[in-house]
């Protein structure tokens, strides 16, 4: 709230300053016949300028003036977009390595790089929820006494007395697991769960989280302190006796559990899946600490939990935008990653009339490039007219070429991301060796070719995050089926991608790609269980906005009907 008021005040004083400047009469006017009118205008504007200087002075006493990098925020609309809520943070009380050297540049500057999304506003209810969450995070965050008290209880070997279940602060600890795309999706899912259950989200800071993301919440870190009593987090897995699955198996639903581990990874058991049932949620609601490990975007199945449905309806009137809003709110590239993004953007993308992003992720064993994948990508972009076909060399008569020179051609820039270099090489050569049909020139660029996934390599992860983000800045997106890397890009971008259908037997699929009907990511391992009836059910046929994914037939995804 404070920040919005400050922003409004600064906005009006900047406008008044501009008015005062404009009212200063140039030399040549002084002798003209309009002098009287101008003198009056000048007098009024001067009064306004003096008044505004006065109020600015008074305002400055209350609100420290923003650093230079924050100035673009003065242009914020009344209700800022998701990626600008909470911008007042700027590391006032940063702990654990996020933002320590200064402000989060991506949060301040992202609006200059993104397409404006006037159609994609946050609901009022979601804005309010985020603000309340930020207050809760400040109240209970890792540097507070309340955190110390609540985490101290974890050191005790005894179960908690029933009264402690009403503790002021409850927590959800997110355990870092799997590839970066998976991590971003599970973190967004965990955050929504924290919002719905009034918990504080704390993030396992291993795997260089601090080098990748800015702190999302104002005034308090989201990083789990290194002296957290339940470390090391690696010990929690599908066999853990503290898991919801294990507790459900022995029918433990009583008060007094100090913590419960939620195993929501691809190999979770039927008992672990009870997480998505109202009865288990009631039990979990009494537990102060929850630890969560997942490699799945489990968020869609939260829409099946009866107790969350009303709130979710208010928070997200448009179901297709859930990750779009949460992702833009939570994930701001840290400054070094922002450097990778902006340098590449200005060097290759900024001058484009249209930017086409192509994400090529191949899950087959062996090193690419594979001919069937190259054929598929080209068939997709050419058949769907995302890119122009190419004439063979010497196809044009000289007089035609002369005529065409006069017209300014549309500049299409293609951003390819892939672990392999080969697909990019082929496309780049194609548009160099032959002229593009129509009135377009095409250039092709790829930021990196890392050859294979390198877990735990900081620079590799920074490049991966930068590339997901760069893809999200394009106008047209082609993504690979099954890839969470692509899901993150499409969700952040706010465009429905063309999905490259997953190939079988090293053969190009027919059709090579299809248009997504929703930009939401897909939950690859949803439960198929009706908690009320206690029997199996197709969970993709219960709610109008929860259906099977285009790329994973058994997966679940949010849509806005009709689709
Ligand atoms: P998914 O496996 O496609 O669902 O995506 P993940 O992001 O979870 O895991 C794949 C990992 O491989 C990424 O996080 C990167 O580390 C790496 N990777 C895959 N594709 C690319 C790419 O196009 N560029 C870069 N830089 N890394 C990639």
C-alpha cells in the first residue's frame, strides 16, 4: 500500500514538474502579443511548481525518494501487474544472499521488455490475497521471533499439545528437486497451496536459488535458514515415516504432529495422493510445519479439493492465467541472469518486427540433432506459416528483385533454444542460402548449446533460466511436448504456444504440431481418485475447467471453457 501511495505521489509531482517546465516562456515569446496570457499562465504554473516543490519536500520526509533504477515504476497503473506487486522490497531486510548488492533490476525493468497484458489483469481478490500474504511473510518470516519460536518446537522430541495447533505461524517448506523448469512449476504450486492454507512459504536455497531469483516478498527473505532443525532435507523421500502416505497407511490422523512430509513427486503412492482430499487437508491444517517435495505442477489438482474451490474461483476467474499471474509475481531473474537476458535481447531481438521462439527439447537417448526432429520443427513452422518458406538460390529474375528492394521488409527474428546446436545451424543456413518468400527477412539466433543437462552447475542453470525468460519475450511460441522448460516460457509469456507433438520411434509425428488451447502447464502425474466416493475416477472429466492436456493424454490442465 505504502509503495502505491508513494508511487502515486511521485507520479503527480513528476507531472507537475513537467507542467512547470512547459510553462517557462522561451525568450522569443517575451515580446509577442501573447505576453499577457503567457504571463498569467506562467504565474499560475509557478505557483503550482512552488506548491508541488513544497508538497514534494513534505512527501520526501515520509517516503524516501526512489533510486534512479526505480523511476520507471512511477508509470505504474493503479493496479500494478503481477510482476510489479511487492516492488518496494528491494532488499531492505534481505537475508541469505538474495539482492544483497542492491535492487532487483528485472522487477523494475521487465515491463519494458514484455508485451503489455491489459487483457490479463489480476483479480482484485488475488491482489488482496498477495498483499495479505506479504504481511504474513513479514510477520512470520525466518528472521522473526515467531519463526524462532515455531521452529524451536521442532527441536523437541515430544508431540505438540492440541492447543499449539492454533499457532500464529504455519509453514510450508519447499524442497528443491529436479530440473529448473520442474522446480519453477512446483514452487508456483507450493505458493498457491501456501496462499490457500495461510502458510508461510520457505524455500530450500540449495541449487543456487539465490543466483537465479530475486526475493519475491517485501522486507523478508523466503530462504530457509541454514540452521533449520529438520535438515538435511535429502532424507525425506517416498519411504519417509513422516510422510502423509506413511501416516495415512497407519491411519494416524490425530493432533500433535510437529511436522508432516508431503511426497508429491512422480513416484508418489496412493496414500501420498490423499493430499488432494478434503479430509487429509483438514488434518494437515493442524500441523505447523509441512515439508514438500515434488517435480510436478500439482496445482491443477488443488481445484478438486472441495475446501479450496470457492477461494480459487474468486482468485482466478480466468483459469488459463493461474501460472501466468503467480509466475510473474514470484519469479524475477536475479541481476546476473537479467544481464544475460537483456544483453541477448538488445543484441538480437530488440529490432524485430516479430519474434518467434522455438524451444526444442528432445527426450530421446543419444545426442542430437535428429533428422526427424528437424523435419518436424520445419514442417510445423512452415505449414502453420509462422516462418516463410525459402526460395532456392537464383529463383528470382533480376528485374523482380529490383522492384522488391524498394519495399521495406518485415524483420522476423527466430530465437531457438536447445541443448543441441544442430537445429539452429540448419535453420540459420536455410535463411542465408535461400531468400525467404514474401516480404520478410529472417534471422536465427541461439544463446547457448549446453549439450546435456548439468545439475548443480550454476552458470548452466543461469543460462537455462535466461533462455526460458527470453522465450517468454517472443510473440509466437513453439514449445516441445512434455517439457516443463517450455511450460514456464509459455506461462510467463501469456501466449498459447504451438506444441511440437512428441515423436515415437524416431518418426516425425503427423501433425507435427498443434495449437495449445490453454497456456497453463500440464500436471503429468495427477491422481485419479474420487475422495468422497473413495474410488477411482477420471479427474479430467469432473470440472469444466480441468481437462486432459494436449501433449500428455493422462495429464491434467486448467482451461477456460469453451475450448
Ligand atoms: P524439462 O526436462 O524439459 O521438463 O525441463 P527442466 O528445465 O526441468 O530440465 C531440463 C534441464 O536441461 C534444464 O533445466 C536445463 O538445465 C537443461 N536444458 C534443457 N533444454 C535447454 C535449453 O534449451 N537451453 C539450456 N540452456 N538448457 C536446457
